[in-house]
C-alpha cells in the first residue's frame, strides 16, 4: 500500500498543472532567447551583403518603370536585408524626398510584405530531419507567404486599374498630417541585437583585419553558424512539449477568438517592431504540435498589421507624401485581413494552399527547399536583374 501511495504522489506531482505551466513558460522564454540568437545571425547576414554588394539593396529600389519590377525589387531587397521595416523605411524616405513617386512605390511596399515572410520559412528548415514535423512547421510558415501572395494578387491589379490605395492613403494623409507631431520609436529588440551584430563585424574587420568581399563572406559564414545553432536548439526545446502533451494551454490561449489572436499578433509585433519575431515564434510551436494552422493564421495577420507601425512612425517626421506611402502599407494589410479572414470560406483558401504545399514536402522534403530558394531568391533575382 505504501508503494502504491508513493507512486500516486509522484504522478500527482508530475501532472501538477502549475509545473506544466512553468515548464511551458520556461521553454517559451528559451525559444525567445534562441530567436534572439537567430535574429543576430540574420542581422549579421544583412551586414555581410552590404560589405559584399555595397548599396545593392537600396539600388534595387530605384527601379520604378514597371509595377512588377517594383514588386520584385521590393521583395528581393527585403530578402537580402532581412527586414521589411528597413525596406519600407527606405521607401518612405525616398517618397518623402520626392525621389520616388507615390504610385511607383506602392508595388515595392507590396513586395516588401512578400519578402519579409522568408524569415519564418527559413525557421521551418530546422525541422527538415523529421518528415512529419517539417510538414507541420512548413505549413505554418507558408501561411504568411500565401496570405501575402493572395493579397497582392487581388490588390495589385485593382491598384493598377483604379489607384484605390494611392487615393485613399493620400486622402487620409492630408487629414492626419496637420495634426501629427514628430514621433519616433526605437525597437528595444533591434537595439539589443545591434551591439551583438556590431561585435561580430568588429571581430571580422578590426581583429581579423579583413575588408570588402572577404569580410562579407566570413560574416556570412558566422551568421550561418548562428542561424543553424538557433534553429536546431529551438527544435530540441519545443520537442518536449509534444511528448508531454501540453499543447492545450497555448492552443486555447490563441484559438478561442480569432480577432483576439489578431490583436495579440498586432500588439506583440508593435512591441518588438518585427513581424519576423512574431511569426518565427509560431513556426516551432506548429512543428512541435503546440499550435494548429487555424490558430496561427490570425496571429500572422496581426503581425502583418503590427509591422506597419515602423513606417507610420517614421513618416510622421517627414511630409504628406511619406505619410501617404506608410498608410498604403497599413491599408494593404488591413484590406488583406478583410478579404482573406473575415469571410470564413475565403479564410480557408490560404490554409488549403499551405496544407497542399506542406503535403508535397511530406512526400519529398527537398520540395520545401526548392520552394524557398525558387520563390524568395532565384525567381525575384532573375526577374529583377535580367
């Protein structure tokens, strides 16, 4: 009887909800820290491109003669520098200075929205060794891709035919600009990442004495190491959540009300000033079975809306034109939500598409790699450069 009592007590202690919740919280904190390492690697990668290619990304944004060229140049620039906030801020600055016409900048903003989803898609590669988990992580990552792609497919033709976004944003900017005051916001996450990335750059340039393309190559290798380490550790950290069947707590938190989840994604992204951080956190949760695709979609939409605040805040120190293009970014994402989320039937479209693509990766994992390379690197590069 004594042995039975001890066993029962042990089981009660193991299944203590407080212990489960604490463990989940600690693992989420660990994932945030690993994502921090991942983003340091991404930041170093962006710096390596600058050393290797000078102002290549910025130069891409000067092409405005063709809407599709503007779309892909905005996308490719964002993929290279790994930040839609940087791309949109550059575009806001160019429009505010009169270098770039508002109409020509709109496809670039749409392209930046497409390019920013590459980060969370890269995170899904951390699960490539496990076929089933890779399928789930890849599906979660490509929700962001397909939501943005579908929104562009609807709104870009409408914009080219009617100028709806340009006219709406210009009208709102004229109303808002008179009452706006100079405001600025510095992301604490980006401020924290900067010295670590700067330390890597200082190591390569000042200590190792390298410069130019060679320095860029070494920085790219270091960034690849940081990214690989972060991704592999994220997988190990999240794996236990499936084995201990604790997924219900987080699932219920985000899945009860989709609009609450949109608000959560928006506020989290505003706080960290990076949609990549928000969406990249969701991918390992999906790969570990903690979150379903239907719980992830609204958070992703919220992250899209939240990331527009960077350009909006930056534009308030400029002029009406700069505020107009920032409002285009905001309206684009809000309209995307209204088109692809409000209607339950249309909501299924991006979910079905990402599930179908994930099904292909389940049969052949290299299909996922080919998708990432083709969509985010090869196709926009060939279209933009050639």
